[in-house]
């Protein structure tokens, strides 16, 4: 029998990354972004906003049950979803704009995966120590009492953050104080507990264990970003014409003069995705710029000028290699591509603002009932039926008068009331059936119609709205 050997594995096991602590302007800016974004995420559901009686007083609320979106003083109804679609378009254009100007700055600073991963790494550093201590703990094969205690402590804090993350999300969909009590008393809906559990699990796993794998393998943006960037995009890069040859390179050992790079690996040790920026631009780079802080710190210690690793546009490479200064930053940022994105982004924003400010407090829809198309009354008059939906966007009950304009011979009748007006509740809609009746011998000929205009008047402030429709029948003038 021939010996059977185990085939080699096609996949390498993941080696966890333990970034070293670094300080500097980019790291400080990342802390500011982390505090601001997490602060907004956790605090916003608890902000109150008085909208009057019988309306929710939560400033930001996605009321799926009533198909409403409340954002401070703005109320978005379900049929006004184009506002939300417009905001999503603006978010996409903004992402294109910032990527074309500064690379993956969204990924490096404001992406939720980056923010929570930074927070988890901070907790890990507080509990297990900086990079070398965590490496030793990871390589320690024996699970002794100390390692178990540190692991359980870290995972417990991670789990607390993950639960708070999932809990904060569901507060955007219901009254936060009420839902909080219901969650702890077991009275919340099952979907609330399921949502919290899913978000807790994903935050715990993605931020604690997957980390850079989400950015490299799960997220599609690294593969899309190439279309958004060009040679004028400012992104984090290494200046090899200044840094090479490195201290431990074969060229230096052969007697060539050494470049500024002393091969200290500081840029690699602080990288949250574990790449070496000196190898050139890479898909994995999230443009967090921590390597700039690390390299600048080393350059200051050895008396070299900063900027060996810095924001750099490829189009400036020839200038710098020749010893000339790069072009001004504003020339890279304000170029045709970014100006087009800015114009599109601003155009969508202006359109949304105009649509928001010109929308009326009264909305009306008129739907003719076509089964049957018309009814011939006993006296020979012809009746058409219409379903009119009135939407009152005011925070108080209003009385609306319904009138019809067109053929002066027709008259209007509201179902369920002898009056020509109907009451609509605060911030609510009302469906009213309306009959329009034409006297005998005045209805349009069969196959023809008469144009009508329904007028809706708010009897409180005199605001008016209208909708056009038509009247059909089988008159004697055919």
C-alpha cells in the first residue's frame, strides 16, 4: 500500500492583528470622530420634541406601525418616501466625493465597523496591555487563571457594548423610555428582542474577532473605490524616493547611502489591517493615517523631516522625485470630478429643501369610483361617486369644506353628513365618499365627460388645495 500524505491547505489561518498604541493628530481626530458618532447614536433616541397631543414626543422616530418618520420639526409620511430616497442619494454622492478627493476616509474614520473596532481595541488595550503584552498573551498556549480572567473580562465588556449597540438601534423605532422598560420587564415585542440579539451578536463578532476581515472580505467598498479614485486623489502613501534604501536592505549593507526609512516597522505595527504601506497602495488600506502619526514620531526622534509617509497624490510623484514641491492641496481637491460630485450633491439637497418647504399642510387625492361608472337616479339625474382622501398635517383637528367647480348645474353631497364639510383629526387622514349629481338632461353624452375640480378649504386658516377629475354619464343630449 502506498503512503498517503495529507494535501497542503489552500488557506492560511488568520493571524490576529494587535495594533500598537500611537498618538498624533490623526489618532486624535479619530478619537473625536468616535466620541461624536457614538454620542449621536446613543443619545439621539432620548431627545424629546413636543409635537402636541396624541403625537409622539421623540425627536427622531421611525414609526413603522403608522408609516411615519419624525425628525425634529419634520414629519415624513409614507407617500413622501422620496425624501428618504433623496437623503440616501446624497449619502452615496457624498461617499463618492470624499473618496475621489481623499481616498477611503469614510472607512478610516466614520464607518461603523471602524468606530466599534476602535472601541473594542481600546477596551482590549486597557485590559490586556499594549501590543507586546497582547502578543505574548495570544501566543501563550496554556489557558491559566490569568489568561482566562483577562479574556472573560474583555469579552464581558465587549458584550456590554454590543448589547448597548443593539438596544440603541431599536430605540429609534419606538418610544425609547417606554421600550426600555418593556425590554427589562419582558413586555416588549418579540421582534425587539430578536433585533437586539442579532445586532449584539454581529457587533460582538465583527468588532471583536473579525475586525479587518470585514473590511477586506465582507465589505464591497474596497473593490468599488478604485473607480472613484484617480492619480489626483490624495491618499496615504510612502515616499520611496526619500526612504529607500532602508536601513537593513542589501543595498545599504553593500555600502550605498541609507534613506530616511530605518525599517523600524512602526507603520506596520500600528496598522489596524496589518499591511505595510511601504509596499504601495493596497486594497486593504482604509486610509486611517495612523501610519503617518507613527512615522512622523520616529522621524522627529531621529532628526529627519516629517512626511516620509503622508497624504500624497500620484500625480505629484514626478515633481517630488525631481526635488520640486507638490501642487497645492486645493488643486487636488477642487478638480472636475469632485466639482461634478459636489454639484450633484448640492443639487439633490436643494431640491429636497425646496420640496420640503413648498409642500402643503393639506393633501388631497380624488379617486373616481368606476364600478359602476355612473348611476341614473329615479328622477333622471346622473350621479358619479368619488373617494376623496384628506390628509391634515396640522397638530390640531381641522374642519375642511369640499366644493366642486366645473359644470354649474352639478351639485355635491357628502356621504354620512348633510353638510358640505368634514372634520379631520390632528396629523391624520380621512377617507370621505362624495357624490356629484347632474340634473336630468345636463349630463355629458355617453363616451364624453365634463372636467371637474374639487376644492378643499381649511376653514381654520383659509388654506386651499384642489384636485382635478371628470364627470361621466349618459345624457339625453347624445
